[in-house]
């Protein structure tokens, strides 16, 4: 059972992918959520962008002409630092190549 977030300092992990990326035949955002859940993460969220560009500089926008599955997706977790370390190591073991951002946040429930 995942531990609830109490007030304190945590690690925010954000992964940036495209909506069609897959790992092992599963959409990568779904795989990330499941893997985090297995490790005991208290939760995670997936956000689909309306526009964005990455390292190749190609702009992707939500429009009639946009190819399905090319829009950016952000997968975000608020975790204890040790769990964030374990999650990143699991991704390395699975040889998953994706851009991430990690930063310290204060989080809690009011």
C-alpha cells in the first residue's frame, strides 16, 4: 500500500515523453504509472500538452493536421527522495531513454 504524503520536503520527478511512446508494448505513460505504483509511490499524474517542442526544435501543436500521438506528455510524481532514486534506477535497468527533471518541493495536504 502506498504511503500518503504528509507535510514535508519531497522530490518532484517529471518525465517528458510523447503520447505514443511505448515500452514493452504498453504506452510509456501507463508503464511509468504502473512501475511507480509497484515501487510504492503515493500517486502520479499524466498531463497532455496542447503544444510543445523538444531537442529537435520541431513544434507540435494540437490541430487538425497534427499527427496523432506526437503531442508532448508530462508524467509527474511527488516522492520521498529515496523512492525517487529507486524509481530512476529502475528506469536505468529497463534501459528506458527519456528526459526528466528532478527538483525538491514542499508538499502536504491542508
